[in-house]
C-alpha cells in the first residue's frame, strides 16, 4: 500500500505522544521516521518504527533525556547523549559540528552514550544542506564476524560522506560496513525477495542470498571482505577513543543496542574557495560519473544520493510504500 507523507507523519506523532513525548518533540521525531521512508530508506523509517517504540517501552531509550557537552577543545567537543532519542541527539551534534566548522573551518563532535541514529545519511544531508562537507559514523552492537572468524565480534558500523552542491543535489554516500544492513535484510525478507548478491552465510556455512538465513546465523559478509572488516575495527576504535564511551564489545553486553558512540565531522569548503568553485568541481566529477556506459541498456548510472532525490519526488507524488504487515504493527501501537 501507499500512504501519504502527511498521514504517516501524523500516525508516528500520535504513537510517540502516547509514550509521553511533548508534542513538538514528538513531531520532530516523527519527521525523522517519515522522512526516511519518504527518501526510500524504509528499513530505517516505517519498518524500524515499531522496534524503536519497543525500546522506549522497555526503557532502553529515555525520550526525555537531552545531550550535554562534557568537554570542549577549540574545533572539537565531546558530548554525552544520556541514552536519549538517538536521531534527535545526532542531529543536534551535527548542528554543533556545523557551527564549529563555520567558525574554525572544521568541527568535530564526538557523541557518546547515544542510541541508534536510524538513517546515518540524514546527517550527511544535514551537513550538505548547510554548505558543509559531512563525515560521520556510528558504532553498533556486535553483529558481524571479523574476516576469517565465525563468531560475532565487530559492528557493521555505518559510515557517511557528503559533498554539498548549491542546487541541493548533494553527493551523499551512506553505507553499513556489511554488504547489506540488517534493516535491508528485514525489508527484503518481508517482501519475499532474495538479495541481489550474497550477503552472508547460512547455517551450513555457505554464502547465501537468503536474507532470513543470514538473520538466523548473524554471519554478515563484511563489505569488501577483509577491507570492510578492517575499516569496522578502525572506526570503532576512533569513535571509542574520541567519546571515551562504549565500544562495540561493551555495547554487546547491554540488553539492547543502546549507548552507541558516534562521530560528527563538518568541514566548511567556503574557507578555501567560493560556492561556485565547489559546485564546478562537484559538477564536473559527477557529470563524468553519469557519462558512464551502463551495463544494462536503457539503465541509468547514478551518483551516490541521486536515487534518494528521485524516490523523494515519486513518494511525495504517489504516496510512500508501506508493507501491510508493518502498517498493521504500527496501527497496534
């Protein structure tokens, strides 16, 4: 089925207010979920909403908590999220990184003890909309084996990089360090589909495109095999050092995926050149990318972030696709 953005937003807000969130805070939080689905990130929008409400109900998320600055050193700051509502805490942290970048040229906010930030790309778009280059990542609970290992040791720590364009058609890379995120596995399984390429291992130790099998074994395939595994370890180390908070290993000892460590970096390219100069560089590079000869005739080669823009326009026009089972769950909240 397809649901109008306004109707999805209203339903989310209603449920959040029933959990004690103030109306303005509930509306801002609802806009996170609805906006993610609007851009086609259903795994971190409507599909994820029931799980987040469950975390609020069992106390893993404190919706009344507000982040606080614990340390400041010029262009760098350390914040504590106090296990509040992850996306709004992360948005505040990126806003602060942008403010620091406008002052110093670069700004870094290390946000510890926060909860799941949902769609990491949101903060890349946020930085780019402010005219900044954005770099951010989060660690997770252990959900992936180290390359060469069988047991679950590392996180598929999502990494985001964004470059602004004054047209608003920014370049935004948003990727988990597993071949597919757990949200994508769930979305694919709910649709009764297979993954386009192998995403992990089944119970017999064979690579598989069956999302349900990978969810059972939790043996996700690191993006780029050993490269994704190494990058996951490095990002966890850096985030834990900068926040002095929780590592992937420690998060694994909690009852829920909570208390994550996140890093928000904003860079103001305006300190080095004009907006027109940045646009000219980005436009030339992305035009060359799009001039690629597609593998399949009639298909279009896209740059990172372009699909979200087109999906947003389509979903505003035709309504947001929501799986029937998910809509029923939301209705029962």
